């Protein structure tokens, strides 16, 4: 990975940062930072959602996101990277009969402010002042939000979230930032996989390990150990081992039993059949949705 291709790299003056982000001066940043409306989504499994409420903060975060996307990432990274999708992530593992899928629990809210600051200060070579401003723009501090529902703090205590000041779960910048802040951890995991003839892909909080040969459980235990040593934990319920006689689920993709190709997931197949049978939907809307599904089908079947 090459960080120097990012426009943010090496910025040490606040006025240079303000110019890049198209802000009159960095004092204005204080008025837009921490502009979120957190809530607990109760549909299905409870989740903490932290959408941005300020149009200006959305704009600035989008600009930072665009800058970060100019970093030259390794080919096995799919965390909010331009031109890469979950289908590309699944395609990386074609040819492998054995798959292990891991999911990092509550990933975004367990990435504390300090890790974000350290990334900008040490890895992006920003001055302390610039690193602090970028960190303020890219994190949420629940303690500083007025009239916050107590249910949110109850949820944090119940789920073991470590930080009230963290990477937000409702921002466009969070996917790519979550990888960058933890790239050294992911590099360790990839290096371990390579030493054991395994492919490894990173898709936000999903780690997928694949191989043509059966994967030794000790490798998985070592990967879990690396994740734990960096302050995170793996969701045990989502830890899946797939053998050579099983269809393999890879971040929304389905890999055939022999690992030779991606297959259309039943979920998409059923939605497509239901849509085709629906006579109540407006023709233009129906055609637009059908085109969307056809694009997904073409991506899955291509290459």
C-alpha cells in the first residue's frame, strides 16, 4: 500500500488543509464536527446507527473519502475502495475448495479516536494540529451530543463497545477509514495467510481465508489472536468453515462446491422472481429494478 498518493499525506499547515477541504478556515470546523443523530435500529437485530446530520460535514467527509481513495491499495482489500465491490471480493477466492469466514464484532464503534489520530499523525505524516482536525472530522463523540437517548448508552454497555468516541457507523468515510486505521493488523493476517498458502481478503469487518487445501485450524486461531491483540473480537456465531462439498458464502456471494465459480444467491433469485410477477409496480420502476438485478447477474457471471 502506498499512502503518499493521497492528497492528505504530509499536510502540516491548517490553512493548507482548509484549502484542500474547501473550508474558509479551520475555525469553522468546530461548528460542523460531531453533527450526528445517533439511534438504535430495532428492525431485526438491534444496531447502533450514527447518521451525519450536517450537509457541510457530509461534504467535507466525502472530500476526505475521495482523497483516501487515491491511496494505492493492495489487490485483496475491498473496504470502500473505488472500482471494487463485494462481488470482486468473492471472485478473488475462485479456485479454492476451502473457505473460512470471520466477522469482527462491532468494528466501527470499537475503533477509538486515538487510533484514528495515530493514523493521521504517524502514517499520513500530518502535524499534530492537522491530525487532530482530521480526527475530529472523522469521529463521533457520544458524550458531547445533547439530549442523547439513554438507550444508546445501555446498548453500548450491553454489547461491550469500548469507546464512546469512535468511527461513526453512519458515515460514508467509515468503510475505508476502518481499514486504513487497522492496516498493520490486516497486513499481519495477510502475511500469515501467505506463509500457509492461503488467500485472504478484507471487506470492512469481514475477513475471508481460502485455500485449495484444507485450512489448519491453528491458522484461524492465530488470526483470531491477532484480531484480539488489536482490541477487537470475532463474532463466534459468524465464524464459518466451508468444506469442498459445500456451497460457500463469501460476503454476500455464493461460491460453488468445487470453488470454480460464483453463483447467483437464492436471495437475489427469489427477489427477481417476485419482482417479475409483481403487476402492481409502476412499469418504469420495475424496469429500473430489473436492470439493477441484471447488472448484478452480469457481474457475477463475468470472468
